C-alpha cells in the first residue's frame, strides 16, 4: 500500500542540476502530494515537471508535479530555492563565494516575489550562508534556512565512520560556520559511540575540502548530496521528525551554519562546546560572512528602500 505523502505541497525554484535532483528525491520519497516547479523559463519548468511525472507513473509515486510561476507557490508548506545564474567558476579557493554577485540578483527577485511568504524556505544557492540572509532580509520571511553545513556535517560523520570502520550513526559531530573555506570542524565535541576518540583531523579536513571538487570534476555538479540534505531538513522543519540539522540561520549579528534542534518544527540553537581554536575559527567565519554580505548589499540592483540594511 502506498504511504500517504507527509505534506500537501512543496515548491522547487530552479530546474538545473540541483533542482532536478531535489525534485527527483521528493518524488521517489513520496514526500508531498503536489510538487510545484518554477524556473527561469516556463519551458524549463514544464520539461522538469514532465520528466518527474514520467517517474511518478513508472514508480506509482503519490507526488503530482506541475509547472508554474513563483507566485503560485504561496500555498506550499515549503519552498526550495535552487536557482543558479549562468557563469563559469574559475576559482580554486573560496569556490562557493564566486557565485555571490551573479546569483544575488536572482535571489533578490525571488525575495520580492515571495515577500511575506509564511512557510519554510530552504536556500541551496551558493554562497548559501550569504544568499539565505539576503533572501530573508529582502523578503521578510521568518522561516528561512540555508542548506550547506548539514551536508558538510553528513560528509564529516561519514568520513570519520569510514576511517574507524563504524556505522555513520555511531558518530556524533558537527561542521558549522561557513559552507565553504571557513567551515569549522567541531572536533573537540565529536564522539563515536558516545566516547571521545583520537581523530585524523587533517585527513578529515582534507576530505571535506576536496570532496565537492572531486564530484564536480567527475559529473559537473554536486546534486544528490544537496538533495538529500534538503529532504532531511524538510522532515525537521515541517515537523515530520524531531532532531538536529546544521543549517544557516541568524546568529551573533550574522548568518552562518549552526546546529538547530527541531521539536515539532520549532528550531532551537544548540551549539556544541568549542575549544579555543574552534571558537576563533567560528568567529572568523562570522566576520567573513558579515563582510561579504555588506559588500553584496552595496550592489545597485539590490538596493531596496524598505528593506533592512546590513549592519
């Protein structure tokens, strides 16, 4: 017997690699009754909706996809923003930050279109910590979270589990701060089967630094990992499951990845204890992201007389 969808409707904005993966994941998971897809052009949205509908027919999924405009997403319980402007990223360091200037206008337009939207917004667009703050402050939406640190944390736990030959579920640990070069591995609070163990910290950091690049070099873009992170976050933010997700959210005057404990959909920050070096890294990540955000908000196309200015 087919399991009833968890929620009525979810919207996905963006029909590129990540948007496709998110839509596919929601369909195979049978997560929602209606999947509304919007993209840069009606043709892109319609093509993805048709492709997902073929999957629905082949797998007997309860998810009904259809294409539409962003304005039609207002009755969705959640909206996933996976837009990406067309540009060639040639950076070797700070790779995710390269999309700030080119992706910001699209996020600004979506913020205007979804102003006051009462549901949950999950931002995937990079640099995700900056884009999440930009969307939240321009749209006035209260439930905005950035995907990024939860994917980093999942990769960290999996890498450590492989090293120690234990199930990933045995590892408790977080990666917080920036989804990027200023990510903070919370090694001092990491446990395996509730015990502190010696960590191959540099090896783990190297794996986190290079993994996305290796995936992109092989298949063009990371897609399935972000889609899985979206599904996990949707289950917490929409009160299907309780638990912790490392999401970008407001903290100490900025926006960056922090662990949030969700209980019936309500988030509560639950930062782990940090040693002195980790605290310095976390503070540096916050400073970096705040500086990047101030620079971005000075762009002429992002000036809005009724939006909150960066502090």
